[in-house]
């Protein structure tokens, strides 16, 4: 008889190509009064589950997981985990979670068209747009405010030269880089080249900002390459790690990009921004409100996108399996 040391039910979805694995059962109760505190508890006591459930052979380098947790201030709570880091907020993952809630019947057209979600970065509001037949059409998400951290930062990147970037926070830190500045064309055939150059840029930015208390405790900014097609339309490619890029246009990254365009006066507050991934799948973004965050202008951006269920099942950790902690191929 097969003996298991753990069993974890899950539902997988993708949002514009990027996966969200919602872990429905198997994770022990977490300590903490807030979702951020529960994430810290998970990281401290159960990081081995992150690698077991997201890394190979049960996952892959680009896998993102979501662990539902209780919230004292919102309808739901969620911890976002990835194959490399813990996320403060995840736009595509939130849209994927909304799709999962609709798929399981936890929320429906009859029970409501919106919910609040506490994340480690703050509370976000999610709206579900239903078709007449009761199927979920798409999801809009009002994110935590996006703010400018660095404007016009220039770094010297080996093999690339000088790169100038704006770095913004919108639940995570993002460095905006014009793909043309790096000599890139954003399409599937050039993904490996974009990963290589993007990782070099990310490494240079991390070195330049590592001692700044502004980013203390946060992962280094990921590099969001953009290729403008029009003043309100661009293609995105987000470099997360040497072997990992966001398949979607990046939800929180799109919020940061729209805030950058508003700050620089390239978009007006009543315009819609269209961001597509390298496969041509789109997110749309609009400004909900302008706020003040610790003395800086903040921009609450709403993004719209769709998610699709891909699989449902149980992940097993068999006793004596030498790879229950997972591994990543480089």
C-alpha cells in the first residue's frame, strides 16, 4: 500500500497564460491576525510546502500558488507564493482565484458580483462580470495604490550599457524598461534573449538599490519590458528570474505601468490602457482614484482580465520520495 506524508487538493487556472494553483486543503492553520502575519508564519514554518507544491516534479519554474486564509477585514484572504519568492500582491492570481471561486460555486451570479480580498499588500476589491447564462465572463480588480519609487534611475548593465528606468510599487516593485532601449523585440521567438537581458538589468538594479530602506524586506524589482504600439497600448514582458517570465501582461505590473504613464503625462485619467502579453492576450486598465500614500501620489488602478480552469486534483507527497521538496531546472 502506498503511504503518503501529505495530500493537497488544488484547482489550477491560467490568466492570460500564467498559472494560478489554488491550494484548497492540506496546509495547516496559520498563526497571525493579518494575512501578512500568516504569510510570515507560512514562510517560517512551511516553506518546504511552497517548493513541494510549486517546483518540479509537481509544478514548474513559472508556477504561482495561492493559499486561501481567513481575514478579519475582508471577505476572503489570500497568500501568494511563487517558485522563487513570496508575493505581496498578484493581479493574475487574484483573477484566477475569482475564477476558482466561481468554478466551485463559492460565489455565483446569485450570491454576488464582488468581494474584498485581504492580501499581504492590503485589501483589494474584485468585481465579477457574469454572462446571462451564469458563466463568469471576466474579472476586474481594484489594486492597492501604485506609487513612484525611483524616477529616471540609470544603471550600467554588463553587455547592454546604460539603462534608464522608472521603478514603481503596486503590491510588488517593478522596473519599467523600454524594450527598444535594450534592443529587444517582444515575441515568443525572442523570449530567451529577453530573459537573459532582463535578468542582467534586474541584477544591476538590485545592486543599486539594495541599501535603500524604501525597499527593505521586499524582493528586488522585476523588469517589465514594454513595447509601445500606441500611446495607450503596449506589449509587456516581465522578467522574474533567469528562467521565469510572467506569461500574462502582469496584473500588478500593468497597474504600475499605467501609474507611470499618468505621472509622466502620457495618459490622461479618463483613458484606458491596453497591455498585452507576447501571445496577444490583453489586460485593460483604468484609473479608479488618485490618493496620497506616505506623502507620495498614489494611483488606484483597476485591471480587467479573464481566467480559465485547466485542472483539478490532488497533489501527493509519497513517503520516502527523495524529491518531495521539489527541484527547479535552470
